[in-house]
C-alpha cells in the first residue's frame, strides 16, 4: 500500500487552505476521483461529507481544538470491500485560528473472503458509521461487517453511531477540561483476521 499519511490545514469554517502528503492516493483509494489536491483548495471540508452527523462531529472537533489550543486524536476505520483499514486522525492547533488534520494509516488487513461491495445512497435504509465502519440495518444492531457471516448492506447512508458520538464527546470534553490531548478511545480490532 502506497498511502501512509496525508494532511490538510483548515480554518474555523473548515475551508481547506493546504493539503499534503499522500492526499491524491488517499482520495482515489476512497473513491474521490473529483477531490484531488488541486481541486480542493479554498473549498470546504464539509463539501465532501455527505451527512450532517459526520460534518457536525468534524466541526465540533475542530472548534474544540481552536478554542483550547489542545490536540485531539481519533482512531477510525475506512475499509474497502477487500481490506480492513485503521487510520488515526490527529487534529492540532496552528496559529491564526487554523488547525492541521493528519490522517495516518495504522493497519491494513486483507479480508478473506471480502465483504460485499457497497455504495452510498442518501435514501438507503441501512446506515454506516463514518468513524468505526459498523453498519446498521433497520431494527438491527450496529454490527461489524467484517465479522464472519455478516453481509455488508449494498446501499448505505453515512452517519456517526451512538457509541462513536459518546467517545468523541468524551474526548472533546477532555480537552475543554484542560487535558493536553483529547483521546477518542481506541477502536477494538476484532480477532480472527489474517494479516497481509
Ligand atoms: Zn461508530
């Protein structure tokens, strides 16, 4: 895997001022053919987020970092149908009310067999957490689609699941309270995967 880390600098309105690292590779890997580095400058980060819950969460985290001049760290999943991928996002304050957001790949595990492929549909009944990657069919539990015997819903809309909302709120409360860095609790990596 080529992608190791990428970063972007945003202001308090989430306007993108700079991107760097392996941004293009990151965007292409996540299906973002239209959001290559040259195209995103001066646009807003929230232009690329399809749901209010995720956009609101990012906005809250950036605002807390600007307010407190502390840092936030959050592990998240950004899986593909054939690969479970764990990333760490670190948001650090910069001068003049700006922050730098760094995404680092922590772990990539080949899924055998792969999950079913899925697409985004704003009208989908099933939801997928944009932070931990768990999926939720109507009336079902939040469940990890990489577990054996679980089928990934073919159409999903994105949101933030209740347990991620709680973890992020606690981390934000931590830095607002004066902790040096707000740590969003680590995602549990389920056992039973073979590493590539
Ligand atoms: Zn979640």
